[in-house]
C-alpha cells in the first residue's frame, strides 16, 4: 500500500481528511500529518511517503517551499497541492517544481480520493516498468533457483546472462548476512538505507560479486573467484568491506556466515544449506562477526555444564527486547539446540528449560511495570505446566505463546518510556511559549534529541503535533489575558509569542471558533 502524508494548517480540514477517509479500505496508509511545512519536513524525510498532500498558504513554511525541499531529497515523491482560488497564480511555480496534481479548494473527500487513485496508478505503473527494467523480482527468483539445486547448470548460465549476471567462475561461495535494528527503529531504518546503498557501491567496486536484498534486513552475496582474483582473496576483501560499511552506521549489529567454497556451480545448493544451517543461530550467537559455516565450536553444550539462568539469560532477554513474533519459532528451535541438542527428548530437560524461560520472561515483564499476579494469569501458573511437557510439540507451542504474549506486553508498555522526556519538553514550552522564535528544534535540543526523533515521539505519544500543542498553550494564555486584562489583541499577540497580530487573530478564530473580541465580550 502507498503511504500518504498530509500538511494542512486548517485543523478542521486536516482532521476531516485524516478521519473521514477509510484509508485502509482505499488501499492507502495514512503515515502522518502536520500543521505547517517546517514541522512536516523532518517527518516526511523520516516517513518517506509515496504521496504528499499539502496546502499552499501556511505559517512558518508554505507548501511550495516545502515541496521544493522535499523534491530535492525525495525526487520520486508525488505531490498534490491544495489551493484557494485566489492562489491560482502559484500554479505555474508549482508546475516548475514538479507538482503532480493541483486541486482547488474546497476539496471533497470523493474528489480527493479520485485524484489519489489517479496518482496511485501512475506510481504503480512506473514501479512496474522500473522493476521489469531492473529485473529485481526476476533476480530474486533466479537466486532461489541458484541455491535450490533443481535447475541444470546450462539453464542457470543462460538465465543468468539474460539478467546481466555472468556466472562462469573457477570457485564460488555465499555470504549470508542479517542486520539488527535495535531499539530505535526509526533511526535504524535510516542506517539500513545507507547500508543498502553501500552494497550497491560494493557491486560497482567488486565485479565478481552479486548482491541480493532479501528484505527484513537480510542480504545474500554471491562471490565468484577467478584465477586473476582468487576466491580466498575476494572473501577476505568482501568481509572487510562489509564489516567496515556496517560499523560506520552507528554501531548497527550484524551476523554473517560465509559458506563452504565449491568449484561447481551446481553445488551452490550444498554451499547454501551449509551456510544457512549456521545462519539459523543468528539470534543465539555473538554478533558483529562473520562466521565460517563449519565454525561450530560454540554450538555444542554438555548437559552437565548447563547453567541457563546465567549463560543464556542475556540471549533470551535480548530476544525479548528486540525480537519479532515471526522469529519466535526459529528462536525456540535454536535455543533448544544450543542449550541441549538431543536432550530435548528428555521431559526433565524440557521442564528445566521451560521453567528457566518462564522465570526470565516474568522478570523481564516485571521490569516493564507488570505485576506478578497478572503475569501468572497471562503466562500460566507454574503448577499447570505438567500438560505442556507431554510432547516436544506441546512444549514448543507453550513457549511460542509465552514469548508472543511477552512481546505484546512489551509493545503496550513502550509508550510510557518517553514520559520524562515529554514532561521536560512540556515544562520548557510552558516557560518559553511567549518567545516568538521557540521551535521544534529548540525544544528538541532542550531534551537532547534530534528534531526528527523528537517530532515523531511528540506526535505519537501526545496525539498532536508540536505546533498544535504550542498553539494550544498560546491560545490558553491568550484567553486568560483576554479574560483578566484590558490589553489590546495586538499586545496579547506579542505576549503569547506572535509578532504578527493579524496572524494571531486568524489563528485564534480557527482554533476557538470566534475572534478575540468576541471571546472577550462573551
């Protein structure tokens, strides 16, 4: 689905567009909104919407200036401009910037949807052409064939050439790589994009590799050794280049496995299976290392030496902190394999592991603020565990439910983690609202966050944008002065942070549904 971002200073119109359209039903994602261009710009760079809907006349930064800045950073974005009849002279400038559609107000929901679907079609048509041209989808399918072992070498060579991939080489190997986003997902996604671009640059530097972006921060790299560029040298060069690239991105964690080399193209399936078997341990093993597929020194543990509450506590806690639900099955399999291997057949061993996981999970959830009594109801009481050991499948089924519930609880608890930051920001706004130069940037600096990160947190946690909140505070102060003093509106405007009394009056009427004079006389 395409992502939509809306910028409109008229709160009623903005809320109407946002809430009166069933975005999911129309096959769109409403990714965010803002009251002016200055506030919108960092959010747009963060969200990277496919379509931007923006008004022209707005305070702080108008729609054309915003469009110009956004187009410079996101040249493929489509922009729909909303304008009043008296602003039609802006149309020529809008066309010069590269605006996709220009709509005159008032805009009905039906008309906006008609335009959005028109723009959607143009985006999807263009993407289909680009995908066909680049062969990205075909390349992914081809790599699956390459490692499947089910296609003849002659056919692989032929299909490879058709996709611009020369497979002839004296030796081959595969590097499987997983990146981990960490806690700050928004910031991590920016680093992921840098790494993706870095991989493209690697392909230009090293002609003997092919890079496949598997999605979900997973990459495959095919290495092709020749007499002029032996595989052993290429492996070392690529490992060093990949590690340097990732380490440059703010301590992004990674886990890599280099398979066993093969001289035959037809044996790449064996190389892949070997690498993938080792790759499955990526949630359990030490990170920031590219392992060899046959490096299994740390994968076998003697039951007598097990001390799960210490040796594996950090592994499980890290998974609870950063893991995804879709990874739970593979994590459970690898956890049992690492901590006991074939001992999973033993009921006694399964009891030992489950009890330890249960206690670690309860402790993790308690740190999130949940009470032990409510966790017992959600996770099951320890006295009821007998039935989960009847089979390996039942044990794994219970652990999956346990970890899924813990991740759900974690996600519900996360909204409160920024309470201190938001309280500090609100106190700063309360003290400085009357300064005309207060801005998102100054408040973000006060709480030691980047403007992009602070803006996202503020909107997500408080349910309103920074400008909306600041405007609300200023309007309340203005109403207090109107009630308790005889000061003129021009004086009050200045006292609550507005240099332009006319703009203050217009904004007051928009937000309070009456003029300052009408408010005072009531």
